[in-house]
C-alpha cells in the first residue's frame, strides 16, 4: 500500500496555513446588548468547526433535513434560506446558521454570521486542513464526472475514499464535498466545474488540492468563458494553483496543449505510446472500450474512444498510489455508467446509447464519430447545445453538417438552435421536444440509437417513447 502521508505538503506549511484559517472570524454585522447575538457574535471558525464535528453533518435544504445536522441558510435568486431556519430546527437540525437577524427563532440554536455562503466555504477550508489528507481535484470540459467515478472506484480498492457525489462541483458543492469527509477518509477526490474564468481558482482555494488533473479543453460554456482560449485559461487555474503550491499534476501526455501548459512542473504522466510514467494502450472499441496496462487486459463497460483518456487517467492515478494491477482491473471492469452518461440500454430490438446528461460541440463531435463506426442501421437524436453565446449558430451548423456526412442513416435534430440550421433532406428537425413528442415518431427496429443533448433538453425522455 502506498504511504499516503508522503504526498502531503510539509507539516510546517500545513500548521501555518491552519493558523491563517483560524484567524478568519465569522462575525455578526453589529453585536447588540444581549441575547443570541452577543453569545455568537465573535464565534471563530474553529468554534463553529467544533459544533460541526459534534453534528451529524451539513444540510442546505429543509426537504432533506436529518437529525443533528447544521442547517446553512443559503440564499438564491428565487429563495431565502433564512426564512426556513425555524422549519429546519423543528425538523431536527441542531443549529441553523443565518445571516439575517430577523430570522432568529430559538435561543442558542440560531447562529448569526455575516454571510452564510462564505461561512460554509471557510468551514470547509478549516475542515480540509483539520483532516490533513491528500486531495486530488479534477476539472475539464468533458468527461470529468466519469473520470472522477473511475478514479474513485480504483482508489477505493485499497483506500477509504470520499469523492464528489454526483455533480456537486460548484462553489457550494465543493465545500459540501469537503465537509462530507471524516476522520476515516484517507484520500479525497474533488470534482470542480466552472463556466467563467476565475471559478476554478476560487474552488482550488477552497479544496487546496495536493494533486490535480484536467481531462481536456473543449468547446464548453463558450458564452461564459468568452471562447476556447477562455476555456483554456479558466480550466488551467487548477494547474496554476498546483504550480504555486508545488502540487502534482497528472498529465495526459497525448494532449499537446496540456504538455505545453504543464511544462517542466512536477507531474506523473500517461500516454498510449511510450515515454510516460504509465503506458495504456487502446485494444478495441467494439462494442465496448478495451485497453491494456502492463500485462493486464481491461474490458470496460464504456463506449467510444473519447472515454479512453478517462480510463487511462484512472489507471495512472491507481498506479501512482500503488494500487495492484488486479485491483485496477477489477474496479474499472465493475464500473457501469449511469445518470444518462454513455449508458447502453436495450429496448425492443434496438440498442440505445444514452448520453443525454450534457453536450457541447466537442463532446457531440466525439460521440457522433464514435457512433458512426457501429455496424448496421443507425439513428441519432441530437438536442440543442447551450451556453455557446455568439458561437451557437456556427457550432450547431457544424454538428448538423457532421452528422449528415458520417453515414448515419437517420438524423433527428431537436431544439430552437438546431431548428435554425440548414441541412439536407436526410435530417428531420423539430423546434422543441414537445413538437417531437406530438409527432408520434415511428421508431425503427433493429437499430442503434444515439441520444445526446444538453441537460436542459432532457432527451432521456425519448427512451420512454421508443
């Protein structure tokens, strides 16, 4: 087993960092003469952390309250968590953390802070340093959740791992992930998502990773990032953090852009040819991805060459942490994709590739090219790609043209963005899912069917219609 402690930063640096965190006080806006405000006005992060350790965990949704939790009254565009503090306490929360004085409801049970969100983030930072365990963070335009799940599966063979649940990868999800770790956690795996420059820098400052990996730079969230160069700049903020803190980078040496960005910084690399720390080779993609690692053949349940780097990254991380080859093989072969991510579904006489969790031009292109390699009759249902800004028309036209050029027998385009493209008679276009649904589409038999679109399109609904 790997000596996990050798991956840590020096203890002296950790102690200094912890002291800085402890000095970040959570204060009320204005202490008054008596009552709960005086009691808690000068509570520092360390005191709140003691209450957290004694609690059963953190909750931010009164519909999911559990006994003894700390309820953080977060605010959003359409809700004010402060107004639910009383309800949270009635349902069993031990404390309610609020940032609006008027919502104090019970002596000693409501903790007033300056800002609930920043308090949650500071508590997560303090807890991360309190546990003093290695943290691996990852981001990227495509494949980060699948890669995270694969890494979690591999490391969990010999370590107690806590990883991001589902897609909790933003400024709220990352703190919640850190706060879900406990004294038994040996390694943390934290997924980080972003759609603007600066967000990964913020999340890196919260998670404080010792190591990290970027899956790729693709055409995702172009509206927020301002173009592909913005994507590269924004995602690379993880590597910027690791460089500043002498962290380790897991490097896909087959990606020239990543090789360029990482440069001579400390890294552990993998590729499919030679010259890296770990060699992973592609053996086959029909019907599922098959790879080789050292003397081991690994048969995955994943489709498409676009999943190769996700599998290879998980193998490389396992190799770095000295997970035995047999355990790496077992973990990856047992992993079955879910949540509309490259799921294989058999229905009637058809085989469905359901990849409707999300979509952008890069992932759409990869999915279409892989799908076109299948034999037999093929039908592709493609839904709108969101957050592309000024590039939307061009990118939707590109995907429509690509789908028509790949020899896919039937192409169905769904959504207002796809309804504006110019295409040949081969493609059928609907301006909304509702329009498609009302058409009582005649599904074929003995056909491979690809379903892919952005999350907001919810194209998984097509499966119920087949």
